C-alpha cells in the first residue's frame, strides 16, 4: 500500500494530497513534491470501527484515531435509521390481489376527494389504479379500503413514534445500537377484490 500524504488542518480535518497536480501524475505518492506543497505528513490509520474519527499530528505522521460517539449522536443516528425504515416498503406497502403497492398520504387524500365528487354526482364506481392496471370498484368498497389503509398507516406512525421515544430513554450506546426498531409493526394489508 502506497503512503498517503496529508496536511493536518485540525483534530477533525485533514487535506489529502491530490493524485495529480501541476501536470504531475501520481503527485500524491511523491514525498518530496508533497512536502514542498505542504502535504508534509503521512497518514496512518488505526483499524476502523463504528465510532467518530479524529486526527492527531505526531511528528511526520497524522494518525487517524477513533473515539466513542456521544450518546446523543448514537441516538440521533438510530432515530435517522428509524425514519429511513419507516419510509421503506417494509412498512409502506399493501397488496391488491397480491400485487404490492402503496398510496402516499397525498394520494389517499386525492382518492377521498374523488370519492366525494362521485358521491355528489351519484356515481357508484371508482377506478382504482394498482400499478398499470385499473380495477373498477364500488365507491363503498374503496371507502372501506381507504379507511383500513388509513388505520394501517396510523398504526405504523404510532409504532415509529414509540420506537423513537424508547430510543430516547436508553442510557448507553450499546443499548441504542442494539435496539430493534423493526418489531411491532402491524401485518401488511392484502385486499382481494
């Protein structure tokens, strides 16, 4: 492995020598050119772990070290994981005749608005699109489906919120890292029509 030359800026920042500079290909590997341009330290890295990196300048070396993240940072990262999971198909999905799909909150509101318009016009059929296929359904059926879907979404929201509360109660990095936020969600809906 070729050495990496850097400028030490601060405990949280270094500047790595560019691969090519001033027409010199492989500039970053030429110790004399790097030193002349201010990249006067060689980077040494301790084995990576899941903690925060920081840099220490010692003589002609910059050592990349790792220190445990604060509990607040670990909690913030776990909350971000929970939010990301909440927006995946693991949560946001139901099936119509076995075909997986999802309707966002805005789409559900649009369908409700469409149903109200149909009711006002005394029409009884609604065309529900699932992927590239349309299914004609009685307005009453779509209304019940939407209510069930809204209930499912509400339950998922509540589980996600509860997971966040539970994470915030934890008192150690290890407990936060090991917290299983994928549990407790309701079974996905499957409409057979």
